[in-house]
């Protein structure tokens, strides 16, 4: 059975393997053991409630219960932009006209902004290639919303997600090469690493002070603004199915889009029901449901067949054991 569970320091080797497999541009999964170890410490302390709510960064692992293998990772940041700015480019439409010559022009510009301070962020969604079919990605993705729904007050009323921008098969990034690199004269990997390991002052120091006119950019750069990396297309589809939509912000390094949704309007947060668990030997149901615990501290989630009856839900013993719940406990169920 696939189980989504909290990540902690013992998962360092698993997380490092996933970071290496994720490839360039996956800012939240750097190939740096020290950064990943620090992140796992933060995850442990977040689930344990040892950090202030806005400092918490919950990391989730997708584990095969029979083997203990970890095949995917996802995360929820309680708040972004508080200790370090959350920079983006905003796509701004400007209209200029001259009645005297009967000309009206629409120009699009990129403007550096820091607009999402305090928002929660869902991210780091990555699965091994052989797990990207059969519903594993949807389980891992929706588990993040089940975590938010378990204790909504711990998260901001606005939730965002950043998607990786376009890279060519040889690892080049058109937006970086033609735009960002002009202001940040370093390798993409170095800028990516510094984004996650510094206070981002270098971005404020070096970023453009004035709007960048999109029409003046080379075609390879214009073509990828707001576009998603091919590997991120399924993730984008999952986000859209939950109600997330592009909000006009793009990443300052790779041009990938940012999408957002109100916390309480996220479909899984809104539709999941709190029910009382009953443990039975067998469950008669046609389709599986998403089931999680009702606690952030003891969070676990699976997709299994259950039978809902009023305010109760019947789970078989294997499902109950995977969730570590007992009869009478409250669980959350999304059909």
C-alpha cells in the first residue's frame, strides 16, 4: 500500500536520491545534503509543533508500506516571504496610444515584485518515473490539501504553487539564458542554490530596477514565459483540478508560472468530510477514496476502499493500520 507520511531526519538518503532525479530548476530539491538535512529537521519540528506556525515547512514522503521504499515527496510551507523575500516577475499589460497618428499599442512588461508575503505554498511535488501512473501522483498531491484541511488555522487563507519553467533536453533554460543571466552573471545552479540558502539579498542587489519589455526579448525567451516544464504538466493539471489558476506571476530565473487559490476553495480542503472510523474485516465499495488522519502532528494519508455510512466510515484493518488509527478516531475522507 502507498502511504503518505511525515518526513524526518532518517529520510535524508531518500530525499537526496529524489533531489538528484528531479534535475535542474527544482529549487526546493537542491542536490545539497546539508540543505536537505536542515529541511528534514525543520519538517520534524514542524510536525511536532516545536516551531511557530508561520515558520513551519511540512515535508511528506510517499512510501510503499511493504518495502519501505520512498518513491515521492511533496510539501506545504505554512508561510513564504516572512524571513526572506518571495520575489517574482509580474506580467503587466500597458496600453499606449496617440490619437494624433491613430495608433494604439499594447505592451507587456516584466516587473519585479514581492506580493505573496505570508501566503502558504504547496510544492516540491516529485515522483520517481515508475510511480507517475496509477494515481500515486494524485494521492501525493491531494495529501497536501488533506494536511491543510486537518487544521486550516495553521495556514494562510491564500495558497500558491510555483511550477518549474521550460528547460531544453540538454538542460538549458531559455528564460535564464536570454533574460535572468543578464542580471545574475553566474551559473543557473549557483543562483538556484543561493535562492534556497541565503537571504536573497543578491536578488535585490542585482535585479532590474525598471520594467523589462517582453517585445524586446528574443523569441526563445518570449515563448517560454509562464510555460511549464514538460515534466510539470501533470502537476499543473492536478493543481487546476483543485481550483488553482495562474495569477500573473512568473519565476525570476526560469519564467515558470505561479498559480494560486483561496485555502477554503481548494476542492479537497472543501469537500473532505470528518467521519468516525469503524474497523471491519472487509469493505464493500466500488471505488477507493482519499483518507487521512485529522491531525497535523500524526498526519498520514492513503487511497483505499472505504464505506461511508452517515457520519461513520468503515475501514479494513490494513487501512486502519496504515493510518495508525483505531475505532472511534476521527478521519477525513474525500470520495
